[in-house]
C-alpha cells in the first residue's frame, strides 16, 4: 500500500455512523476538488464541532492526482488538530465504478469507499458489492453501496430517471452484500437542476420509513442533497454566468431524515455554486485582478460560511465533537 489511511490520521465511518444514528444527526459528506475547497470544508466542520467525510469522485481524483488527494486529506486532519478540534475525518470515494478503482483508492489512503453497481441487476449488484466489501474489510475500510438510481447529472454520473429503492429488497441486499451503509433513492437527485421553480419538491419519506423497519439501525445514505441556494444562482447570473433557475432539496426534509436512520448526507453542488459565485464576483467587480489568492479566498469564504449553516440546519451535527478552540 502506498498510504495507509490510519497513518494519515483518517478514520473509517463505522464509529461515525454509530454515534450519528444514536444521537439523531447525519454526518456531512462534502465533495472537494482542490485545496481551497478542502480548507473550507474542514474549517467549517472544525469550528462547528462536526465530524466530516471528505468526498472525492473519480473525476476529482483524476484532476488533482492520487498523491495530492491523500496529502490534502492528511492536511485536513492536521488543520483540524491545529485549530484545537478533535473531529473525526474520513476520506471517501464517491460513486466508485469498479473493484479495480476501489482497490486503487484504498491503496492510496482512502478510509471509506462506495461501489455503485446500482445500474446492474439486483443479483449482480450484490455480487459486485460483496466483492468490494470482502476486500475492503480486510483493510479495515468501510463500504457503501447503492440500491435504486438517482436521476440527474454530476461529474461522471448521469441518469435520466429515478428508480426508487424498493424496501422489500433492502434486507436481503444488506445481508448478502455485507456492506456498512446503503445509499437509497427517495427523490433526491444529482446536479443543480433538481426541481424547476413552481415545483413542490418532496422526498419520498414513506419509503425511508419503510426501509428503516426492514433494516433497523443500519446506516442509510442520501446522495444528491444540495439545496441549490438562490443566492448563489443569482450571483452567478449577475456576474456573467449562465445557469438555469432551479430548486434543491428543502432543508427541513433533510433534517427530518437526519433524525432517523440517515447517517450520511452528500452535498456537492452547493459547494460548487458558492465557490463559483465567489470567483465570479471578484473577477466581475475587479477586472484587473489576476492574483489567484484574491479570488480563491472569497470563494472559499462563501463555501465555508454556507456549509456552517448546513451543519446546523440540515445535518444537526454541530457540537457532536470538540469545537475548534483557536
């Protein structure tokens, strides 16, 4: 192994999820693509005393490079400790597409992985997920699988329609696949364009409730859970960007889910929108600016501040661990 995640100061998600389910909150799983986004995430979580899962898609990993991802994750731990916070931090592969890809991530310091075989048949999904779980558990790495399919487009993930998770399938799937958490489809979706203005966005919380009765206490994951804040949509358009009006997932519905068996909620698009709004604002209002630090710092600030509000309003994870003391 090139890196063992424990040597990087990272943890897997097992104890994170046990504590979250017991205390009625969800662990934030925030995607990052560069140093500034990583800092926005870890600073927000350290200041709020929230555990955090640093999520990295295969596309982001290819963009940053394998050694850089591992070193940024280690840096995140070091930053949190320097701030005086003891929050646990995991590095998670988002939507792993194959056993080979998952294995490579584990060898490069990931403490948690997702194998997404949801596009296969139920039986093949189990086989592929079990293969990953058997290997990962030998390295003390936790595994997430998916049952059901989310619509939308984000990074390398693209699906045109929802396929809701069937509650009668979850017990068999979890028992045979041997995974540690399960991503389900109850109406969330990938990308910024989840719902149109005028829509009444609602999650199928009745599906979640039924799933909870089938696998009580088992950690559930919600993907595609950005709220798509109107503030950042407006800023991007105001400062020269092109983006359609859209509505995300309402905070109150996600908070309700976090109080139940949902132990992990994924957010990517909100961070992208906040970050892009910050960059566009600087470049539009200060056209002579060419120092990257001068436009990346405001972008990081917007992302950090917004994620701090989500920790309180959506995840309910504030104060689960020691808050930063400096």
